[in-house]
C-alpha cells in the first residue's frame, strides 16, 4: 500500500513474471500495536547539491515522527541523495501517514517486490562488424560509454567480460567495484567490467530471518544467471566458438560489444528469488552518481498486476524518472505474462519499453516415425539418438497406460502443463508435446523431447493409429538458420493498450527475445560450456539498450526521448527479410502496434532518422498535469514551480512518437512538434495511411527546415464515420523528405459508450 498525494491518475508499474518467478515476504515486527514495515519516502528533486545536507534533511524530517533523534536515524535503511531526494525507512503505518501529509513530501509508499524478467541476434538485425561502415563502426562499438544493469549480479570469469583490445576506462566514469563474498575488485574487474555494486539492505528487511540460498554470494557475484545473461547480450566482448552444447554456435558478441559494463546487483538468490524497490531505488541513485550512460533494467515490480490508481514513487518509476531527466535512457521490458490485452508492464512514457519476437533461428530435432516419415520438432535435446515405442496419452492427467521406457505423445492446451507432464512421467524414454502456441519452449536436455503444433501432432497421432507397433526415432538437437518460420511477436510478450494512460502507446518497440544465446553462470564444470540458451523480454531489453548505447555514442547530445524517437520512427514493420510479422496468441494474427509498438528495432536506419519527437521537463510536466497531479505534487516531483492550466491539458498533445486515440467522438484535434536532426535545409511532406473509417488531416502538409528553423509544430485533425465500438483500427503517419521516412503508428478507437 502507499499514501498517494495529489493524484487522481498516475503511472503504473505492474509486477509479473520476467525470467524467474518470485514471491515477497513483508518484514514486520510489532511496535506497540502497530507493525513496522519498510517504506520509501520520496521527496522529488534535491534541494541541496551536497548529498550530506540532503541526508541531514531526511533525518530532521524523520525526527518529527519519532520520539528521539537516535530513533529517527536508526529507522533509516537508505538515503537517496545523489540523483534525487528521498529515503527508505522502517516505519509504522501512522508514521508513514504523518509523513505523507507534509507538503514537502511527494509520496510515501510501501516497499514492493521486484521480479526478474548471442550469436545470430545482431546479424539478424543487420548490426554487422564485418561491413566497412555502419552504426557499429561509426560509434566505435560503444567503447566510450558505460551500460548499467540492474539485475542479479555477474559471473566475472565469463569470457563475456574479457577486456582484450579495449582502451582505457572512459574518463567520465566515477563508479567502482565493491568487494564482497568471492568477489575481488582487483581480480574480477577490468576495462570491460568497470563497475560492480550490490544492494541488500532493503531486501534483507523483507527476509524476516530467512537466509540467502546456500550458493548465493553477498557481493556483486550472482549465482542466478539472469544478470550475466542480460549484460552479455547487451555488451559482451567478442567470444569465438561460443555455443550451448553445440547449439547456436558461432562468434558471440553483445549489441554494443566495446561498451563497458556496470552491474548493480539488486535481486538475490533465495527460494524464491527476488528483491525490493528500496534496493532498486538506491541502485538508480548510485548509477546517476557513477556516470552511467544507459541503463538496462530487465525487472518489474510485483503484483497486483492492474492497479489503475497508484503513484510515482511506489515502484521503478521513482529512480528511472530522475535518471532520464539527467540524460540517462532507461530501457526495460514489457513483461512475459502473455498476449492478453492491457498486459504490458513498465508503461511510464519516460521508459523505453521492449517486447520480444522470434528471429530466423530455431533449435530442433528430427523425429522419424516407423513408416520412415521424418518430421521436425522444437527442442534443445543434447543427448544421443533414441528409438523407442510411441504411445499416445489421450488424457495425460488420468491415464493408466504403462509408459515406462516409451516415448509419449500428449496434446496440451496450456504451455505451463508441460512441466507437470515432465514431472508425472519420470520413467519415460522421451516425449512429444503438441500445443496450440508456436513460440519456442525450452525442452528437456537429458531426455529426448520435442514440441510441435497441433497439425504436426495430429500427423503423429494418425501414424500411431495406423499401426499396431508404432515407433519413433528422435535425433540429437540441431540449429536451423535462415527463415524456417515467420518472425512472430512471442506469445509470452505482454501487449498493449496501456492500462493507465491509454493515449500513450506501449510497448514502444520489439527486439529478438526467443532462444537467445547468452553467457551463463558456471560455478562448476559443465559439459555444455560457458553459455546458455534463454528467452523472455528480459533479453530483448538489453538488445535495445545496446542499440541506444551505439546511437548515444554517435549522437551524445541527443536526449533519451530523442534516442527513443529515432528508434521508434525508423523501425521495421516487417522482419528484416521483408516478410510480415505475426503475433502469437489466440488467434494468431498479423502484428499491430499493441503487439509490437512502432515495430522491430532497425539500428542502421535509427542513426539518421531525419526528425525526432523530443521531450523535455516541460513536456513531462504536461503529462503530469494531464494525468491529474496537483500543482504542489508536480513541483515537488520535478523541482520546478508548476501551475497546471485550466482546463487541464490534453494527453493527446503529449509529444510522443505515436498517436493513440482511445476515445474518439466525431472529431479531435491534437498537436506534435518535430526537431530536425538531419540536413539543415530539409523539406518534409506528410504521407498518411489512415485507419479504416478514419479521416486524417494534417496542417501544414509540408515542413520546411533551415539554419534558423530547427523545430516545427503541426496539427492533426482526426474524425470518424464509425459508430461506437470497442475495436481499435490502425494506420501510420509519415513525414518524408524522399530519403528519410519518419513514421509513427496511428491507433484509433471510436468513442466507447459508457453504461
């Protein structure tokens, strides 16, 4: 729970499954008749430049609700005093309420849980180091920038962190590596891994006597592979002969392979794994102080998932807003809860929210039936070829069929039933799972196993019923490159619309997040090597963070919003080969902006977007006013004296690189402003692909830029002939100079009748 002040509407950050499932245990003890719990008291922009003075102001504030100065200081968990002002403290509910009533406090919020969300990847995206010129070459592969990761720590021995060929650590970097359990900065940090810190005090409050997992480390070293995987996908050095047991073999590299890495360990190995907002906010504060250039955050706060009226200050938006205002882009994932509408997480407009797609690679086994027909099934099976009797389980939950030593075929309606099948039938020789969804599911490695769609499953079933002694041979796993199937938005990747601010498109973009190779944790010898294969929006996030890093190296003066706009307005609406992008779900369909945002990231085009839809502090104040925050709250949050207009500004006029109209009644007018970042003397004309039944008029239809005119506004008039309905229609709006096409998605829904 939180005490929200001055807001009738606000940003929401929801918690869902990213890469590991976690639970949360609230630390509580009795203080009189009241429980003591961890709270974040958020004060907005700093009132002093000296961090010590900021901390002292926190102590004085706490003294107003404690009996003594000593008790006030003892309640502190963290002071946030570098990038913004606030603190985490152990408080009773009544103390938290008293603090929330103060005019200089923006919000007081209970601590909440945070959950975790290769070869071929960058070749698929056409980010190639072998070309004579391109974004990688122009940016020196990001060598002068530091990518920060809020995650589970690092395995520093991984070859992903080798620093051979790298120059000196960038001069602007002020961070450091912190010693801890099995982590020696002198030994484990270098010119690649330039920063490593860990934050445990907040999560320790939630453990309530529990201890960390036996093999976890109280240091930047992390036994959970998530942090090592994500940081390697974003910024690994070149690693030759990388693979996972021979699968996905090749030269591995991060998207920004010369960028430096700083790890902020905020998530911990305890059963189940997790962390708290308190530690994440401290990590944001430290990252701002350290001089991080880009932040990749494959995390999201815990549920409940659909709170419509929460507050900035309750979750990740607290630190990320101030990071963005300091010029640090923050990239995060849309989450992995599935394809239902309104499911996307991390929906604040200052966050760059990334969904996940497949790419042109799959892992498979050959399945040869006893009639010599060979079919393909998705699998990561790494054992020897196996031949066995084939048995169909019509109802796997209640079956009494003898399956020992046999290979079973089962049809599933839910993918999460797969683990139940694996657990129930331990004596089988192998299994084939037929299911409706088409995205890749990691299958057992030690036993022959494969996943197929219902069509292939039906062919196998027909064979079983055609013979008295059906058999099947399953081969060792292989890698198939090229175009074995169409690019899809993964079935697990969360979709829009935005559940709290429907006029703000989410997700923003998509990138590969299915069967990616990443550096793993190897605490003991493993025959599969130093890498692992993973999937999730946790992994598509660092890919986009790597692209942002390359672009920022090339355009150091661009704001986080300009970098986001450059990527969104140049994105592919097809896959790189020109084929359509589909969206997994029920039913399977062509992807639209609520599936893939602006489209699939296209790094090479993003380096020269022509125009950008930029945002500054005044634009975000517009957003807060349109969201219903009062003047005092916005002043505290931003540090700028604010008085919202009356009537309040329209959210439709927020300068986002997308136009989303959730409630169109006859006609609406909205505005946008574009900034020229291309040739000085440029002329752009409007090209519109209107949504079905929607009329779009742009004024003016031509934009003329020169040395004295770098920003121009335009008005868009949108009208409809539709009757009221609940269906969105989609189109696009482009400014083109004949060479550069600056495209944003249009999403329009006719006014919905309210009963």
